[in-house]
C-alpha cells in the first residue's frame, strides 16, 4: 500500500474582520422607513422614550410632525435629571411641545404635597383625555396621605390605574372605569362606599392589588374576569382598615394572595374572608369547603410557626385544581428541632382532590430569625 488517505470535511474559512480604516459602503437606495404610513411611524416612535422620540424630528422633513402627533408615553425617570423641580420643568416642556395625545403617565419621583396644583394643571390638559395608563406613586410624609386632585380620576379610558401614598378626594362623584383591567391601591385612603362603587363600576378588572389601605372595613367583590387578587392589611393597629372581604363571583380567579405584609403569602393573621359565600376563612383557617371556587392554581401559605399538616390539608381541600403550593414559615434560632409528628389520617369521605389530580409543585421555604 503506497498511500493512506484520511477523508474529512474541509474547515470553513474564517470570516475576515473588516479593516478598521476601510470605509463601510453606504446605502444609496430609497428610504423605505420614511415611506411607511404616518400611523405606523407614530406607533414606532411611541415605543421610544420621550427624549429619544423627540430626536427623530431631525431625521428628515417628513419625520418632523411624527413625534408631535404620536401617542406619548411619559414618565419622570429622565436620565441625568435628579432634582424634583427639574423633572417638573422637563415634563412641562414636553407637554408644551407635544400637542398629540398622552397614552401613559407615570410619576414616582414628584411628590404630591407641594405640587397638587401642578398635577391638576397637567391632568386638565386635553392631551390627557384618552389616557390609558396612570401610575402615581407618592411617599407618605404623615399619618394621612395627601389628597389627589379630582382631575386625576376623570379618565373613563383608563386600562391601568396604579396609586400609592395618596387619598381620594371627597365628593368626587361616581367613579366608573369601564376599560380598566389592572387596579392597584397601596397605602391609599378611600371610603368604603367610594371603593365599592369604583370596583363595581369597573367590571373588566383582571388584576386587583389592595395593600395597607385605610378608610374602609368591608369590601364585596363580584368580578367575573378577575384572575389575580392580592390583598393585605396594614400591620399597624387601626379601627379603620379592611376586616371583612367577600368574593361573590370570581369564576376566572387563578392566583389568590392574602397576606398581612407585602410578602405574597397567605398569612394566618388575615381577617375574615368569604369566597362565593361557600368557602369561609376566619383568621385564615378554613371553616367550610368550596364548591364552585375551583380555578385557583397557585397558593402561597405563610405561617408564623412550624407548619401543621392538618391546616395545610384543610387549605388544599378548598382548592381542588391547585397546581403549585408554596409554604413559608419562620424558624427562630432558639427553637429546638423536634422529631416527627403523628401522621394525619385523611377522611376518605373528604378527599384532597388536588393531590390526586393537579398538584405538581410544592415549595418549602424556611426563614430563620432571632
């Protein structure tokens, strides 16, 4: 044998990196982006930050009116702007230069106490008439939060309403948000009648967050589209906080979070809760089973002590379609590890349906304190 040949695929040639000093050929073809309809261009510019969208006006003569007429997403998180008075000045300049509609407004760095008149002047502008998203977060500076201007609640077109650290104005009339899908109230002072009326007049709510609010003790919910419900009470003792929550109709509910603190867990110290008038939790201990309430898929339990199996099983019976269970409890360093407890015998006449059919994940979390 004269020769031995090994056959293999040739190595692909490495791509040559362009030389640094070599000029990249320019594109001399037609400007296809500028040929798009103004409505499409406006939708593209709307996705940009306000300062970036304004810069598109220098691209060409045809781009100049695009930003001025495109829906505006406005927030106060401007890069390089630190002081509150500078943020107010920038927002006022943008509103003066942009006659088009404002679709989204979010302020988290401009306080309400000294700027109520400024907020009222902004929100009374016609560019806000079709506002869809309103996010107003304020820092609590006293026992009672500052009062919102009535103009902040005049938008029937809202899809998102997220308020923090404020109080609803007295005598604001009937509140109705037929397009609302997300409502979040945190550290908000609102009367029981006004809160009940606002939620009842917003039947499209899919996500509802109520955290540490005041001014009301009872709330009754009937929202057929509600998928996410998170409710918590203030840890500070008060006679004017939520104590009774009744969910009459929530056929689409998938996630239920009831907690005493902002942890996302079902706490054993929450007040009385009734679901569909069938399942009742008193101090977060189930006392009756649910019949129609079978859409919740995620349940998170928070316990101030070592979990008791009989309590956990009582919860599982109330959620027959549960897919994920999360348990968090606090373990103090002074506690001693004890041996296994006696087994819990389940009653065959009251089976735990989710254990046999749907439950897939159990997350067990221990918090060591003190």
